[in-house]
């Protein structure tokens, strides 16, 4: 892949964030998602690549969402797989909550797991604890491994978990272990990425969330030297049958190389609402400010980018 794609992809997430953030706190998650999707598609059309969506928001008959199989880019340049979520946390935007992101990731063609839209059990950590966690082990054992790797007392370890009834047993085990918990209402991509930064105060992520989000998290953590493990959790016979047709063994633990193959991938995200890692979009008059992150696995380069956007000169968020 061309390294120049990194900055091109930030333009895509910036546009999605700028469009979606107008709906913050207005209780209209579908409108926020639709605005982000439309803006993303417009800017993708200017990016020099031959992209195919392998993880998107819907199937082909569910347009105008960015659907699985959709072609993105100018049609010239590297052939890549695209994983995209125009708004990671639509409920967060609707309520004006914490950690909504516009996110995407790319890898060379054939290198991203075409994850079915179902639940995935996940565990994620940053670079210091790579190789020490095991999704098959107990919560306590994984907490001990992270505490040792990060030279922390158990009471100083922070686990992040989606605030769902299905995670009651995980939350109980974390508390019994003596660790602390940061519950999140939505957005486990941000939760997984936060494990790679000390300043977020998060050490490990546990729980079950969307499988597509698991692949997006894996792209980011691959770039940062972190780790995520996953295990698909079909909810019914139809989902189990779909996995069989896709050639996915639901009993298998999905490791980093299963989720993102090869030595190269690019991840970009822009904050829609404020979070531990990125600030949300700020508007003042005809200027908007965005905060983004972009990273590439092959080089290990990570950039935080603050953008100032003239809404007069770029009213449609893109100049072709």
C-alpha cells in the first residue's frame, strides 16, 4: 500500500465526523449515521485506491449504507480491503455521550477477516501485555497477567467492559479480583484502542460486542503492537449456518493473524464526541476543529492530527 493513503484516509474520517457531529445530543441516531455515511462515501470517491468493503453496515440491498462488497476509491491504485464504521457509537452521538468515533481500516486485498455481523467475545490489551492473555483463561488469570506485565498492583488495574446485562458475571469477577472497572455504554472499538495508551487509564478490555468492530479494533492494535483475541458467538442456528458457509469455525479462537493478515494495515479515526483518546468536533462560526489519529502497521508510525476546516470553502466537506 502507498504510505500517502494514511493522510487520504484521515480526510474520510474527518468528513464523517464533521457531518455526524451536527446531530450530537439531538436523539436522532439514524440521521447522524446517514450523514456520516454520505460524507464518507463522497470523500472515498477521491481516494486513489481500488477498495472493496469487507466490513460495512449492511448487505448490498440495504443502500445507502456502506455495504459489504461496495467498491470505493477512484479505481486506480492499490487493491485493498476496507473495514468501515461511519459512526462507531450511534447511540452515543444521539445522547451526546462519550467516545463516538468515525473509524475505518484498510489492508491489502484478502488480508481482513470478512467477519459476519454477529457477536464476538473479545479480550484486548496494549503492547506491554502482548502474548500474556488468553481468552480461554479466567478473568482473574488475565487480570493477573496484565498486572504483572504493567508492574501494577491488582487494585490499580482498570478493565473496561460494555455495560450490558450479559456481562454481569465478568463485572463480578473483576470486582472480586480487586481490580477497577470503567463501564462503557457503547463503542468497544474505542475501548479496545484505549488499552494501548497509558493516558487513557485503561489496561484491558473484556466482553462480547460486534464481530465487525472486533476486526476494526484488531487493525488498530496491529498498528500499535497490541493484541486482541476473539471468539464468535452465534445467537441462533441461522448465524451458525452463516459461519459455516463463510468457512469460519465458531469454536476457534481468532488471533491477530486471523483477523488481520500480513505486515501492513492502516487505521484512521476521528472523534465525533469527546473521549479519552480524541476530542470531539468543535464548531465556532464557519470553522470546525477535528481531532484524529492515523497509524500504519508496516512503519509503526502513529500520528495525532488536529484539523481546522473552513466550512465556507468546503461546505460539502470535500474538494475534488
